[in-house]
């Protein structure tokens, strides 16, 4: 019997889950080690292997989610990179897309952030490909050789190339890459935009390519150290890394296409929510993943997570959204998420008589005050402990110190605001709920979706403590708290399939594709593009033959810039299939914007996603422990104190019912069931809460 290991490295905690073919699990939650995440991860691996009493050699699959790529971009800790583009376009990155949001709108001293590459590392070569792919000006190879020499003199660790319209004709990029690579030390990455993401939109294609070059060597080094560390423990299984759209990539591919892993960790939580919903016949879900640093929300409709093909890294916006022009745009497929800087470690403080919570976080070091690791500032976790929602006897690998939590809240919040400690703690909890509600608001209400018919799924160490109150804010009447919810993203990794997506620009009016007289050639060209993309994607994954391919196209109104992605059925592409895709676009446009337009539309992009099923066992089950102890605890709810039942989740059996108010504890999280909610434990140990009708 082989075992599967999954690990999710977050800003505060690193979660590790070991599962066997029968669905039995061993879990570890350890503090993240920011200087080298592999250290904390390997500590967690040792814990689960020792706890399960199994030999490391029995591990047949290792799946990993990491925020490394995101952190490298946000903290600007990538390798030195040179950027090469078409002559006349060297200011592209410096100009970018600029927007001001929130307080920046009124900042008279506002300064635009520095471009991701300094002008001293930006180069241009004479050449030009036309908008139809024709060569308007041949590549000047003498000039290219001079540029290669200048780049070599800089001693950069990677090079990114993005030439105008190379998505249609990559010949100049390929030749330029050869010339530059010949002047650099062997093995120096030279990344071509046509190989990373060949779609129209030179600025977004440039930033995506640049970030791939910027992050790639860091990711490769990290995965190499991780592989060596695992081998040192006796784990020789291949490493798979979660990509942003919910699949996993082989480690080598993740290193060469590190930009695909930017939303690695958050994606795993949405995949877990979809799996848990599918097992229980729930197709419309909102994934709510709250850890120590951030809270994320994602939407699952009809059993499938929403996918976007452009997102911002480090962007800003209102109510949890990210406005284009405020961060680094990335054009790769990613699960559509909203994220706010509100987690268990979010710091609370009084600012001129106003209580603020986050986005500053205590992180893993020193952590909340109650961890007793040197932290002195109050956090959401400290507030929850003071309110009685958390078990002081243990959370993860250590006890929680309520006295330290009270002292921190008294000094930094209660005294400055002139309130008592518990009132201050309750306010911190409420503000955190409001901020996390912003993420749910973005993926539902702001997109014209009524959340009241959805089930809210709690994942992450802090989510179960807040999930019922969050549901109340949106009128959501059903909450699902899966087994091992505190390590929910790591559980999602267990079932992630090997997957890769390839895309290429294909511009054609739908009227041409459905016209009897003109459609044959255009549809033949589209079919050929799909075939090329599928071959390339299967080669990426070294497909043994059991992969499936899903085709889709981007469709937009003629004259607009943004498109919806519409899936196509398998088989021959006919005018009728194209027309049905256009009708699906009209339907989705109406659902999103409330406008019933029937204007002409065009295809923009052909996409193929190739998937190899993971073959992993079913979701983990929670086995009841007969001698687990229940008790009572004094908690504060709705401004009043009450002694409420405290249930050990390990003692909950299938069919057991619970009624709020109560608290359900387990080592990685604590579920708060407020008054007005009732729950039942299902046959796999999940708790399904429903709000009582008034």
C-alpha cells in the first residue's frame, strides 16, 4: 500500500497531511519558517511519518502548495533579470497600467512604484512582426549580439524576452533567445513570451514572462533543497506542485514555469471545497479559507471552481478586490479568488480612537501574544481566546496563554479606547468578520450572484471560529465544516490532478466561423491550433496515455478588451458548436452584468487543458474516539456571558446532532456554533450546520 503526502505552506502555519488507501490520515500543523520554508515543512513531514509509524519509502506521491512565488514578487526578492523587447517599446514596463485606489486617490505626494526591472536592465532590438504574424522588419542579428554582450556584462541570473506580436510568429524570439543564451553561462534561463503565454496584449504578456524569469531560479533552488531534504528523510516520491488553476505540475515544470504557481496555496482550498461538496451532493459552494495571515474566498458553481485568465499580484482595491493597474498583471489560468489581509494573526490596534485590525500580521515569528514566543501585539487569535472560542490546552504544537492575550489587548486596544478587555476582544472579532466578508462579497454580490443559495465551506485553522457569523452576514443558511478543516488546503492537495493548460491567440469573428461559405478554412485553422496545443500539453506532462483534454475558447464583443472563456464539447468543431458557444457567452454576460446584448462577438483565444487523474483515495474520514472528553466553557456571545457545551470533535459520531451555542474543538481548529444554528455529523465526520428558521 502506497501513501500520499501533502503539504501547504502558509504565512503562519505549514500543514502536512499523510493519507493511506483507506482514507486514514495523520496530520501535523507546524509554524512556518519564513527564511527557508523547507525547514518547517520537513519538520511536519517527520511528525506525520513518526505519528503514523510508517516507513518513508512507502510514500508514493508528494504534493506541495507554496506561496513562494507570490512572496518573491511582493517582496522583490527574485533574481537579477534583464528584459528585452522590440525597439521603441523599452518604456512599456515603466508606463504599465496605472491606477490609484483607496487612500492613494488623495495622496498629493503619491509616487508610482518602480517598474519590476530597472531601465538599466531593459534592452531593445530592431525587429518587427506585424499584427497578422508577417515579418515587417527582420531581426537585426548584429544588434542582438551587441545586446547579448551588454546583458552578459551585467551578470544577470535570467533573461525575459517579449517581442511585439510574437504570439503569432515566435521566430524572432526564438532566434534572439539563441543569440543571448550563447553569451551567458550555461543553464542561465532565457524565457520567451511565446513559450510562456502566447496571447495578445504585449504588456500583460511581458509582465507574465518577466515574472517567470524573475521567480523561476528561486523556485528551482527551493524545490531542489526540498527534494534533497525529503530524500534525507527517506522519501523518494516525485514532487508535484500545485498550480494556480487547481492542478499539479511535476517539480521540473513548476520550476521552469514558476509563474503558474503564484496562487498555489489558495487554489488548493477551493479544490478541497469542491471535492467535499461533490461527496455530499452540494454543487454550489463558497470556499472560505482563513489562516493566520489572510482569508480567501472562492466560488464553486455546478461543482466547478471559477477560473480566470488574468489576475493581479500585489494589487489593491476596495472590499477585497484588486484593481487592474495597482499590481503586477499575470496572464495564466488561476482559480478566481478574492483575498483580504485578515487572518488569525492579524494585529489589532487603536488608531486615533478607531479600532483597526490587519492587514499587518504577527506571522509565525513571533506570532500572536498567546503563543508565548515573544509577540506583544494583540491579534484576532488573542481575541478569540479571550472570548472563550479557542481551547487554551492546545492549538497545533503548543498551548495558548490566555493571560498574555488579555495583557496585549488591554495595553494596545482596551485601555486606549476606554473599554474593558472582553468588549475590545469582541470588537476585534466583529471587525475581522466584516473584513472577511469583503472577500465573499467580491466573488458573489459584486458579480451579480446571490450567495444565499450557496453552502459556505470552512477551511483553514481560523475559519471554523468565524464561519457561522460570516454566513449570517450574507443570509447563508448552510455551512459545511469538513473533517480536518484546520488543514483543509493540504487535504485538497491530496486529490489534485496533474494538469497543464496551453493557449494561443485565435482572432476570428463568430459570424465568419458560422458562415457556410467562409467557415471551412477558419474552422480548420482552429482545429489545427487545438491539435498543436494538445500535443504540447501532453508532452509537458509526459502523458502515458490516460490523460483527458478539455478545449475552450475566449469570446468577447467586437471592440471590447475582455473575454469570457467558454468550454467546447469534444469531437469535430462545427458551425453549430461555435454558435452554441456564442449563445453561452451571451448568457454569461447577462448573468454577470445584467445587460442583455446581442451585438457581434469574436473568438480571441484557443485553450486546451490536459488532465491526468491523480488516482488518490477518497477524502479523509474522521473516526470517532469513544473516550474523548466533553465539558463546558464560559464564552462571550452577543454581548453576554454563558457557559456553553464544549465537544471534542474526535468523539462526534455519524448522526450526532448539536445545537448552538456550543464549541467543537480539535487540535488544528475550533468550531463556534452560535445560537440559532443546529448541526449534524455525517457518515464521513463532516459537520453540516443549518440556521434555524425564525
